[in-house]
C-alpha cells in the first residue's frame, strides 16, 4: 500500500474513531501512531519526543493558562455578574436594552479572557430567566447569550489567536491587533440587529419597566458604573494595550492580567480561599484539556506529512476553479462545515496545517488569512448539532426554554457572523490596517 493511500486511510480512521465516541485527543494519537508506524516504521517514535517537547516548552503558549485564569477569576468572583446587572440597568430603557447589555458584557468578557464557556454560563444563569420574565422572545434571549459568548473567540486576548499564531508562525501581538477591529465590528453587527428587532418586532425585545428602573437613582447607577465597569475596562486596556503597543510580550501581559483579576476580586471583597481554589482547579482542567489535544495532534500531523498527505492536498487544491480566491473560498466553506462536527482546536491542528503552506507560498497576507480563519472557527460554537455554546446554555437554561428555542435563536447570529466574515474577506484592510498603522 502506498503512503498516499495510508494518509487517506488515516483521515478516515480518525473520523471513524470520532464517530464511535472516542475522545478527540486519543483519536488523533491512535490514528497518527498506527498509520505512521505502518508507513515508515519506528522512525516516527524517534521524531516525536522533540515535537512534544517543543509544545510543552513553547513560551508563547504559557499565556494560555494565564488568560484562562484571568477569565475564570472574573466569573467565579461574580464580577461578570455585577457587570451584566449594572450595564443592563443602564441600558434598560431601550427596546432590547437588556440584550444590548449582554452583547457589551460579551465584548468586555471576551477582551478579558476569551473563554466562551465562562461568558455563556454566566450570562445564562444571570440573565436568561429575567429576560424571559420581562417578555423577551425565548429564541432571541438564547441567541444573544450564545452569540455574545462567542465574541471571546475573536476579540483579543483570544485563545484561538494565540494558537493560530503558533500554527502560522505569526506574532501574537500582530494577530491581536488585526482581530481588534473585526471583533468590535462583529459586536456592532449584533447591536445593530437587536436595535432593528426593537423597531420591527418590539414585542420580542421589550424595555425594562419604568418602575423597576426608577428604583435605582441616577446617582447610584453612576456610582455602580464607576465601581463595576471601569476597573475591568482598565484591566482590559492595560493587558491589550501593552501587547499591541509592544510594551510587553503576551505571556508577561497575561501574567499581569491574571494578577490584576485577583486584585479586582480582592477590591470587590470577593476573594477568599474557596474562590481561589475553584479558579485554580478550573484553570488546571481547561489548560490540561488544551495541551493534551496539542500533544496528541503531534503524531497525527507528523505522520500525515511523512506519508505525503500535504502533496495530496496541494494536488486537490490545484483542481479548484477560481484561482487563489476560489481556493480560499473552498477553505472557508470546509472550515464552516467541519465546525458542525469538530471543536475549533481540532480543526486548527488537523485541517489548517494541510492548507496553509499553499497560501503561504502564494504570497497572500497570512495575517488576513488568520483573521478569516478565527472568525470562521467562531461559528463552530453556534452551529448545531455540536456547538459548544449551545451545550453550555442548555446546561443552565430553565425548564421552559427548549433545545429548539436555543437552535432557533442562534440561526440569525450565525448569519450575522457570516456577514462579518464576508466583509473581512472582501475588504482585507479591516484586518490588516491596524497592524500596519502601529508598525507591526
């Protein structure tokens, strides 16, 4: 059997293991080790240690657990809960005001941690019940919570961007700068959709009743805004500004962000041993999951390249009509479809390395490609049947909210994300302007 056939069977074997319920990391390792050994013997095992050592000693990847710690601390100390309540009161007079507050909190939480689960679960526990009691449409309520939670995948500091920088050999700061405008643009598109709903279907997104808003004086609301909203904003600007401005490397900035989140929790009198223990445990489990998949992806990627799989992909790509734009459109479509069945981290370490050399050799701006990929991967959290944001919300939703409500609610936001992706595709300057402006 030729090596090319082994490469094809390796891909098939991986998906077979996934379908039968084997965890993704183990499926990657088994298929890579088995077919790699069949293809070129025990030479694979001689190369693996250096590849795995390179992953676990990668200094840039050290930022992952630090940013995870930062986001989990904001969640466990209930600072995110305070944010949502305060901004909700400030925006409550508008039609769709509470939904707008959830989008704004999604932007702030995304810029604080980049953890989708933390934002979706927090917003689901705090806001979903009150939204429904105030007359919000079930689908709109679920959709805005799930979609706002996914903003952390494109707004820096994003775990996706850190891993894409490692895969594509780009600077983390460059990708952070490139993703800032597209991420804020996407949040703006969500806001525009909610405001439009307030005009064309006001009964689906009613304002907070006047008597409820009158219970909080303007002076008290201003005080809460200063005490609750300003400190996390300052932390976000300090972390992102130091990275994008070139003052600190991502790992150093992440460590200061983690320390800053501890100070914020202490300032709010929410820091105790129990909270710190829960944050440490959650950070450990999330970080271990990410690094386990990264390590298991090494034998898979090494075997696929050794078996000549890259040449197969390149030959197949050459048959796609439309030249470079056609190939890029095909890649975007493929990533979108894979997002229905796989997590973003598996897609990043399985599919992307197969196609990226083709674009790198053609002279395309890889920063632009990275942002397109990140925005595309963001939709994988919303697309049924395996969108993780849907699972997170289903786990905390009240009984009157059905799974059909959640699926129905996210469909418009998937469409909005695809509109944002199309804008960046047609106008690359949306992603490339800021890195060039600041000299990255």
